[in-house]
């Protein structure tokens, strides 16, 4: 086989992964999309004398670059340099995982064996990519089913890592079946037993999910919610309009649907454009306007996004995210914040704590803080933001209804999102600003991830986007009243407050943590095998 054929196989994988991906792809293609990559690795393993140790990295990178570029190219709209770097870096990360799998397999197993190593390494990579400073879990394989909620009702037990495990296992079995076939080494009985096993792995999760979807009945107390989409241009109007005008746009839309039955009004991320100091809230004109609104409608609460700041007093501990005032020796933190305001009183607020790398957070600031001034301004505050240690849940005083609000990028993280529920949230809201990416697949992909969060936690969700798609999402992941892109709108619906805790909510990303443990063992074992092999060669 010519090396050109290996590159073509890599590109084929990239195309299949792209055609499988939300918002418009068919996720069934995920079950065969990695088969060409597996062929590349196994061929190089069988002919290792013709290839160097990093050949798998070289031959798989083009395919992963096709996937990352064709599915997340829209990042370029907000940051050409940052978007390009993210696309290339993610492709290289994925190719490196495949190469690491190849190296371990090469030292531990003969060709044609050891494919399971990829399962542990890939799941570990996805877990790391969720939790390190360069986090970008957008392309974790389990996310590929986001718009096919009838297939993944079992995410309430596994989260998206269950989906990633599903995809990896099926791809490996498909490749194994295609590459072996009945032979002298493999009897027809064993071969067809594996074909049946493949069918079961595909069919059982689907069958369970279809049954669960058809029979799931939402529980909980209905809450009457109005969601607002003000459609403020994030590149111009967000900074040019007076803050009271932005607030007026939100509330004028909400008023078209408000009556005495409405209980909650949800406005998007960064709806309050005034710089609000958390220790001087009484001086904020914007908060005063929101309080006036709640006094005019005492039956409802307002959940609304803002940019806030906190000054540290002398003697207080100063976190690494803090910035120094230019004209004195004091420090302050900047936050992406969501407020809960009820009957004219500010009761609580929480801060965005899963920050977008390069936008709201400089990765590894101890080493890269000098680059912070180049961070892209996506929300009125530049540089690394402050965060909360715990997920804050808002409580309505009159009946103890508990509400959680995830801000933008936070809705991509399953275990993080479930922490609001662990802390008592009966319903969830997502406040976001998806206008940075333009009319691209980006905002539609972002919406689709919230559908998985609803299934994982069995929480109804109200989603307020500055623009993009605002909507309501049921506990089964169904989407209702989707708004159009770049159109001001307000929507209203009763959503159910639920207090039951799912298996996934309770135990989080346990599949990934198991994978990390076995990855550690396999890496140590492959290192030991390499050392022993070298000693034998030296002795000869």
C-alpha cells in the first residue's frame, strides 16, 4: 500500500466525522468514522520497519484537521488567530492520542491485538480536555448525538462519556470484523459471535432509549417562565448603547407576555452592561432599573446576566485571577455574573466558573500572563475572570423553589452542570450570548449541548440567548419554541421543577475516571515493556 493511500484514509475519517456532527449531521456515521484511522494504525504496526515511531501522528493529523476545521471553523468569526490556533491544536491533540495508543500497542501487543487501549486513552483525553486550562470539549465523541435525543435517553446514567465509549467500541468491533473474517485463525463460529455482539452493542442502547423516551413522564411543579432574546449586536450595540437602553429592550419584550401568572423572567448573558461593583450594588443604576421592574411585577423574579467587579480590601486574600488597579496598590476581580432579583431585592448572584480559554481565562497564567492583554473581548471584560468554588443555586423565598443558571460555555460541561442539581436546583436556565459567531453552525451546536444536559439531569431548561436560539427544553431533551437567529423575541412556557436525582448527576463522569486509572496503568506497563525490550536487544 502506498503512503498516499494512508493519507486518503485519514481524510475519509475526517469527512465521516464531519458528516456525523451537529448541527446537521447524521450521528450514525460516528460508528464507522474511526475505522479508517484504525486501519492506518494497524497497517503501520504491521509494517513498523517502514515507519518511524510518530508516523501515526503524521498520517492521522490531516483527518482530524478536516474534522476540527469543518465543524468549528466558526470560531474564526470571533477571533481569526485564536480560532485557527484552536482548530490546529485540537487536531494535533487527537492525533497525538492515536499515536500514543499506537506506541503502547506496539510495545505490548502483536499486530491485530490491543485495540481496547484506544478506548482508555481516548476517554482519558476527553476527560483531560474537559478539565485543564486549555479545555475545549466541543468535539468529545459523545456530543455527536446531541440532536438525536431519542437515541441517548440513557445519558441519565452515563453522561456523554457513555456515548464516547459506545462510538469507540463499535468502531473497534467494525474494524476487527472487517479486517479478520472467517480464517484458519478465526473460526466462523467466533467470527459470527462477534458480529452478533456488535449488533447487540448497537441495538440494546437504542432500544432502551426509544422505550424510555416513549414512556418518560415529566414530574415536578410547573413554573411559568418568560425567556427574552433582545438581539443586541455584540460587536457594536453592546458597547455603544447606553446600559438603560439595553435593559429597556429586554423588559419591553418581556412585558408583551407578562401577566399575573408569570413567575420568572430570564434575560441573557451580559444584559446589564454597566460596570457593577459587588460591594457597592446600591449605586448601580442598572440594578435599580431591574428592581423597579420587579416592584411593578411583584409576583416574578428576574434572572439576568451582568459584568461585575469586586475590590479586595487590605488584608484580604487575593486570588491569582485578581488584577491590580493602575493608580494604587489594591486589587480587584472581574466576573461574568448572573443576578437573581426578586420583589425589588437582590437576593443572590453567581459567577461563571467554566471560562473560555483565551477569552475569559489565560491558560496557565503563571507562565502565560504576558499574553493576557491579547485576549479577545467577548462580554465587556478582558483577561482572566474570577470564579466561584461552588455552584450557587438561587432560592425563591415564598416557596423555596431552587433555580440554577449556567452561563454560556458552562452548558457544555456535563458534570459541572449537574453540580447545580446536586446543590438543589429544581429547574435550570442557560443565559448566553451566541452572536459572536455570526449565522454559523456554532450557535446551533451550542444549543444542542443543552439538550444533553436536560437528559443527564432530568431538569427542564429555559435558554435565553442574546441572539442565536432561545427556547425551552424538556426533561427528555425536546426543544420547544425555538426563536429565529437575529430576531428580537420573547417566549413563554410552563416548565416542570423536578427534585429527583439521576444516576449520572450523583456520580458524574465516573466512566472517564475509570479510564484515566487504566490509562495510567497501561502507560506504566508499556514503559516497562519498552525498557525490557531494549535490555533484551542490548544483551543480544
